[in-house]
């Protein structure tokens, strides 16, 4: 465990409401965050929120949470936001720079839940400015993990893992040091295709891929769960946030989604992080950390569940996980390339333009092209990471069109 992950113990005594900024307030994580805040009876005050292109929804969220500032990334959504906030005194702004402005509002914790590469810049700005960040955006650590960890260390800020798997590992790790860890395992539900044949998976439709058995999430992450790419991205994140070597990271398929992460220690002890599959649990853990926040999340009834089962992932039927593990081993810019190619390939799949198995194929091809062209240096700045992201998207689009 890196010391920058630990909040000061006096924070536990902190009685004033913890001031929050929520980036990505109208998405799936943003809405669950709002539920947790409302259930926590005045423990939090929301200073600023930001959203993507739905001005109306963002205005409703700003009113609901009593934010002081609401920023929408798409300038075309400004009128809806402004109109929705009329008479409230809540300030409205639009454009990507207004999202960064929201990120830099004085706060104790920034919830970074914008999905996609759009979340990288504002989240990095918040960290660099000394804000603690509860990280739900995958791209920050996948595209620019070395940079984010370096920035957090330099600014003396903390990145709290706001995803079920690595939050479970964070809790399982407790106060142990990473060099006392033998293995960290992230679990995957296996998604809707866990028991399907390779042939059936290849013929799967977007509707079938979007029917996740356990979790309700946005479409991009749901497709990534079906391909197991999501688990590959989480391995990359875990590598950075815990400073654990790739060789000590593993994946188990666990269809019940009750155990989210496991840590095996040098003495043979294994600690599991468990909860019902509900994002409110990791969200509440990060918002209140190190104190506990009461939530309405369903409680775990192990006797009712009766059996927890585990399987090794099948890298033949789920090649996206193999491709992601290779990118993690290669390091440098390969995770950035992988992530960008995957986003484009998932778009093409959702639009019905390619088959499900073509996603991993396209991603692997884009990674191979980058390696051949010697495009594999580690990005040192957000601009470099975004440039690699951009080139990889263009290459994948060209290859798939
Ligand atoms: Mg997850």
C-alpha cells in the first residue's frame, strides 16, 4: 500500500460536511453517488457537478444535490442547463474547460466518474491542484497510470478506488504493505456469455451483450464486461493504484458477484472483499473513508445464496482479457492504445457494424501496429496520452471502416 492512499487519522474526527465535487453526475455512478449522499443525512455538501451533454438532467441533479456550480461539457447543452437552473442561484457553465473549472472547485474529495477519455484532463487537473480523488473513471489509470500516480505523489493527494473490484482489494489489503502480498485477484461475473460456445459468442447481438446478469451499468462498460476487457482494464488500474507487479495479479470468474476481490498474503492468509453487487457500497466507502457511511444497499445473506463458485477465465472464448494482459505486460503506451482501440471497436459493435469477436481482434491489431511503429513510449503528460489515444482511435476506425 502506498502511503498516499491513506487519509489522515484526524479525518475520522472531521465533523463538518465533507465537500464534494462530482464529475459525471448524470451517469450511472453519478446517480448512485447522489443516492448515497441523500441517504447520508448531511454528511456531505456538494459544491460543483459536471455532466456531458444532457443539460436538463444535469440541472435536475444540481437542484437535487444543492450544488453551487453546474458545468456541461457540450456547449450545445448550455441553454437546457441554464433554463433548468433559472431562479435557483446555481451557476451554469458549458464547454470542456468549465468541467475542469468544476474539478478545481474547493473540495475535500472529487468524485471522478466521467466515462471515457473525456475524464482524464479534469481528473488530472484536480489531482495536480491537491484534491483527493475517488476514481471511477477507468481511462485515467489505464491511459496514463504512471503519470497519475506520480502527480498524486507530488501533490500529496490520494486516489481512492471507487470500483467494486479494486475497492474490495483496497479494503482487503487493510494496513498491510504491498510487499507482503503474494497475489491480488479481481473477480469477474463472466457476463452474459460465460457459458456460451465460441461460435455463439461470435454471433451475439448488441442486445444480448447488453443483458448483464448482475450489474446495471452504462452500455460501454457492459459490453466490456461481456468480453472480459473490463477485467483487463481493471488489472491495469490495480497495477498502478496498488503498485503491484503484473505477475502478482490474477482474475477469477465468479458468477454470483459477491466476492469482488481477494488478497493472498505472504503467510498464506486470504482476505476477500465481499458485498451484494451494488455500486453504492464502493461509492459509500470512498465518500466516507476512513469512516463508514450508512447505505440502503442490500445486505449480504450468505445462507440464502448458499454457494459461491469460481472458475478460471477462458482466454480462448474471451480473447479480450488475453490482449489486455499482454498490454499490461508490455507497459509503456500499450494500455493507452488498447483502451482507445477498444472504445472504437465497442462503438462499431453497438452500431451493428462488426461482430462481437471482432472487438478483441481489432484491439489486438491496433496494439500490434503501434508496436511495429515503435509507438510504445510511456506518456509523460496528459497531452501525450490523449495524442496516443487519438492516433489509436483513428487507426482502429480506419481499420474497421
Ligand atoms: Mg468493476
